């Protein structure tokens, strides 16, 4: 693979990279990963195939980067929320709002990835899963902090709490529409509120008797 594709892009390279990623995102969303050719991507981006292969070794690399750039951004933001001062409940709430809002802001990227991930090479799938697992584990550790300090109920493992929450995040692309009545931030606040309510101490498992 060319050095520019493997390493961090130089500043002057960014416009071409952005055009390629933007064109690939639109085409993958409209036609699917498998139904989109390299020629269609370079034509839409207004560059040559040689220019594309200077930055990306394959369509797989484009698909991975479409999602990876969102995941990098979300991970950096989660780290800031997790490391911020203040009550753990506030940090979990802010982190939960943020992941919903940023996923909705980049919904095409998320839909493309989850729809097409199975078409990536096994090695690339494994690498992406490892990157995503780091994000989930950082969020899980915040929940576990709240459980250790008795702010959250501790009868449900923190891993399950994180998996339950991110299951909802990963399904946003199935139902969210930009013309709907709620913004991404508003939906994030609702989801975060539901999460914190479910973690409130004293709410035992199972339905209430009566």
C-alpha cells in the first residue's frame, strides 16, 4: 500500500481525500458497496483512478475510512467526557447524548458500514471491531465507575448495560429520518434519560408486582 494511504494524510492531500470519501459515501448509501464501482467513485469525485489509489489501496480502504473517521471522532469526544470533572452520572449522560447526536449527524456513514461490513476482508473486519470495542469499553468503564460508587444499580453487569445501549445506537439508521420532529440532540437526551433511569439504584430486576 502506498505510504499516503497507510499513514496520516498531509494537509495538502485533504481536499482530494475528502472528495473521494464524500463521493464514496454518497454512492455506497445510494447503490450499496457491492453495486458501486471504483470508476463511479472517481468520476463523482472528479479525480483519476491513479489519484484514488494514491490515497486508498482499494474500495475496502474507502469503506473502512468512512466509518473509522466517525469512530475516531466519537472516541476522542468520549475520552473528553469520561475524563471531565463532575459526577459520573453527568458524564455518562453527556457521553450518551453525544454518541446518539454524532451518529445521527453522520448517519450515512454508519448505515453504510453496518450494511456492508461483512464484505470487508476478515482482517479489516477484525481491526474495525477492535477499534469499536475500545469505544464500548470506555463507555462500559464509565458505567462501572458509577456502579462502584453506588451511583448506579450494580445488579446488571456493566458490559450488558453498554451492549444494550449501543444496540439502540446501531439501529438508528433503520428508523431515523431527518424530516422527523426531533433533532439528533433531542433524541440523544431522551435515550440518555432512559439509560440513567434504568440505572437508578433501587430499581430491581423484573416487572413490578401488584
